[in-house]
C-alpha cells in the first residue's frame, strides 16, 4: 500500500485536516460563489448584449448588458478579497501544526534538520498549499459558472464543449498520480545531486590529495544520471499533461468554430456562439491551465515536503557540510560526529590552506594496508619527466631514483628548481609526462599508492574543532588518547597540547602560529598508517631543534620511508641520502659524498652566511596587517645556514643561489 493511500498517510491526514475545518471550507465556498457569478456573466452578458441589443438595433440594451458584466467583475473582485481571507484561515493552522511537529521532533530527537524545517520547508508547504487551494477552488467554481452559462445560452453548446473538456480532465486525472511520482523522483534526485555537489565542492582539494578524483567523479556521475533519467521520465509524462490541456481547453475552441454553421442552422444565435467562445477562452482555458500546472508541479512538491515534515525525521546533514575524502580515494559525507568540517586557518578554506596533507588515503588501517609486491622498493622513479606545458622546459627530465623501505632522503636545490613538483609527482597530485612512478610496487597515481603516502606541505592544514579531531583526521578508526599523547611527544607537540588543555581542547586555527600549525600537521601525519612520509618544507616555521626532533621522529617511526624537501643544511646532514636537484648538475649520494664530489652541492651548502645567534623572537602573529607569517626572527637560524631561502630575517645569501636552474636531469 502506498504511503499516500495508507491510513495515516499524507492524503488521509490531509482529508482529516480539511474535515476538521469544514466551517472554513463552507465560508470559502460561499465567497467563491461570487466568482461563479462573475464567470457566468463573462459569456452570458455579451451574448445578450449582441442578440437583444446591438444586433437588434437597440444599443442601449446592449450597453446595459455590458454594464451588468462590469458589475459582475466588481462583485467577483469582492469575492476574491474575501476568498483570500478564508484561504488564510485554512492555511495558517497548517503552518502552526507543521511548526509544532518540527519543534517537537527537534527537541525530542535532537534533529539537526529542524532549523531547515522551520525556516524553509514549513514556508514552502504553507505557500504551496495555499496555491493549490486557490487553483482547485478557482477551477471548480469557474467550471460551474461556465457550464451553467452554456446551458443558459443553448444546450447544444454543451454538446460541443463538454466532451473534449471531460476527456481532457479524464486524461489529466489518469496521469496525475504517475506524474506526481515522477515529479517527486525528480525533486529527490535534484536535491540529492545538489547536496552531493554542496559537499564535494568545498572538499575538492582534499579529494585531490587523496587521489579520489575517479571515485568522486563516478559517484557524482551516477547522481547526474539518476537525475537525467528522472527528468526524462517526467518529460514523457508531461507530454500527456500538455495533451490534456490541449484536449480540454483548446479543442473546444476549434470545435465551436468548426461547428458554427451547424449550430447556427439549429437555432443557436450569434450572441450565444460568441458567449460560448468567451466562456472557453476567458474562463475554462485559463482555469484548466492553472489546474494542470498547479497540481502537476506544486502538488507533488507539497507531498514531498509534507512527508519530510510530518512523518520522516529530518536527516541530519553531515557535520560541517563538507565532503571528507577518505583514504584511498574513498569519499564519505561529513566528519565523525562532532567534528567540524575542515575550515583552514580562517574557518573557511582559502588559497593559503593547501590541504594536500589532509587525507592521504588511510582506508586500510593497521595491518590491512595494501601489501607491497615482493621485495619492491618503497619508492622507484624510472625515467620520470614533467613539464607544466607542451612547450615548457621540463622541470624534471628523465629522473631515475630508487629508495628501499626505511630510507631517509633529503631533497635540496635552488629555489624554484622543482622540489615541490617532485613531491607532487610522488604523491600522485601531478601526472608525469614521461616515465613511471611506483610506490611499494603500486603505480602512481592509484588508490593503493595514495593509501601508502602522506604529504605535508609548507602551509599546514588545521581545521576548527578539537586537537584530537585534528590529529585523528587521517585515521578512519578512533585514535586512543595514549596514542595521541605519544605522537605529540614524538614530534614535539606535547607542550602546545598541554598549553591548550589536552587532546579534547578546542582549536582556533587563526589563533595558532605558523609553527604551531606545522606541529599539529606533523603529529597528524605521524598518527597515519602511511609508510611513506613526504615533508615538503613542512618544518620551515620551526626552529632547528624542533625541526630535528620532528624529522628524527619520522625517521625512527617503524616501517617509515621519509622524504624531506630540506629547508636547512642540517636536514641534509641527518638524511641517509641526499638528492641535489640542479638541472644538469643533479647529484645523488650521502651528504659527505656530495660535499666531496659535487661542486654544485658544495656551492649550495657554503653559499649561506650564518647570523650569530643573539636572541629568539616569535613569529609575527597570523593576523598582522600584511597577512605575512615570519619564518624566523633574528638569530633563529643558527645551524650554520640554510639550503634554500624562504625569506628569514637578516640572512645573507649569495646571488648565484637564486639563479634559475635548468631541467632536472638523471641522478648522478
């Protein structure tokens, strides 16, 4: 049994609601009779004006009948005013009932959709119900006035007008329920697509970072196809709606004109024929048009809204209203309960919030990650090339690289040489123009490869919520507090965690310094299950000791392969291997080997003049007028120089270190 016909369904409840307000319905019908009188005079008065007045040579009588028609318009206007008051008396109690149900459900069930129900859906239901009452009432009383008028003019006119009108109404009635179902299906599909896009669009960067583009595109494509099928079905049934309108409203006009000689030959007067045309064109056709379109569209919308308000608990939207790219290219709507959507540093995603570290596809969890192929290296690049355009000079040119599991690699080179491009290629965010990349034997990009890496960029990604929610952002399983504390201690986040009030303390990204946001992102990555960690200058806002602690934490993390885009020479010294990216002078080896064998590396290492440490100064606050985050204060860079410039205060750099590098060649 359908919901509409079931006891207690929408239609049953609607009938009970109307029966309980029969007095209002009687008053509404009484005032509508005045509109019926107006409709009656619309055709009858002109017919008498022609037959008894103008065609009979008595213009005074003709004008008198036209005056009667004018009085009918005034009386009808009075009835319309009273009708609106009666409709309000019928509709407003419905609004009160719906508001009561929504508030009751919101309080009893903690329904997060209650606010939407109050502010939008209740108003839609009230306005739509009022429109349907007006349209249905208007057609009924207009049709009665027109039929009485046609019978008064000449019963033969009913033989011409009534059969097509009845056929049109019958066809419309037969298609009303199927058409309403198709309209409802289309509305549901359209809302589902809008809801899906509303969650996908704010999370596009997370989706890209997770390698979930294909999955999200497939899911969205299915929603689009569903709406398209619903639209096609609605269109096919809408053709019958148009046919019923043509049959019941326009065919009578054609028949009256075609049958005019036959009608006139059988005593129908010219005035009666004109009056019949007036009834059809001025009354029946507009009323039928409003009825067909009103019930066919607004009626199904009203049913959808009422079902949600009266019967179904409103589904709570995903907290935060965003798409969360789950590990390995999977997508889930919203965060875990109580987790606000990622908001970036100013509570709304912006260009400064590069969330490429946001979701590194950790869908596998501990002990269930995709297994590497037998003896496959942690990372292998074979003849990899990349350029930002067909005619552009390659940034990476036929690069070969092989890292065993557990390796620690530092990537160094002049600014702009392509170090971040290389990490983007390894993470699968960029597609190489040549060659292949494999991560633990899995091709990059692929969901399995995305599940095995985590990328932390220079601009750390922190969202509003608690520290625990931020730190567990890359985990699909709940993170025990002892594990959170251990990770915080490992990367150096523990003092900040304690200062903020522990893992359950709320975090305001705008209140954190750039270095504090980097510590949160580092601890988040440390807690992920990804065995390959890519730090793309992810410690550039930390002092040397904090940077060393974080890098050593990842280097000592069991089963971890670490790739660091080095910001300081100390990072290169700590790494087991160093990749120098410098065009034709690209080199690969240990720090000592490159110092001995690579003039370019020696030049890069020795090209910095250290500033003697005097005192540490905190970074400028995030909210400074120029929106600039200082990397360090004077004297903070005390580890005998940096490898790559990022604008630290009062550091000297020889000009040649910022030269434009050529394409990255094969490893040396």
